[in-house]
C-alpha cells in the first residue's frame, strides 16, 4: 500500500502547481499595479509578463482537471483497502490541496485571469 500513498501524493502535484502559479501571477500583477487586480481592471492579457505565467497556469490547470478525478478514485480505493487501519496523512494533505485548488477555481482570481 506504500505505492498507493505515493501515487496519491503524485496526483496532488497538479493541484498545488495550479494554485501556486495562479496565486503568484495574481500577486505579481498586484505588485506591478500597486493594487490587487479586479475583473477587467486591467485585462490580464495586457500585462507584459502574462505569457510567462499563462503557459504554466494552463498546463497545471488542465492536468489538475484530469488528475482530480483520478485522485478521488485512488483516495476511495486507499480508504477501502485500509479501512481497518487508515493512515490519514496522505488523504488529509491531498484533500487540502485539492480543496484549495477548487476554492481558487471558483474565486475572483480565476474570474480575473479568464477575463
């Protein structure tokens, strides 16, 4: 079962990558603008460093959408196979990362980025 814990951690990496790259872009834009950006103020595509971040955000975002379902399936398998003696650390850490990515996905930050 050790390999299953490692795979659960592995499929969590895209969620962490998506969260970090999008938040980094958002706060970088805030530093450059002197205030945190809001929807259509300014359009993120007009920022000179947009292309640098857009590629990474799109890569991790697309990969995360695919691996989120895989993570859910693997977490359920892990819980089912270890139902007598569950080691919660991989589930809790990866669930926190997935939840953070979902929260960011439905936030104003993603709305601004997707503008």
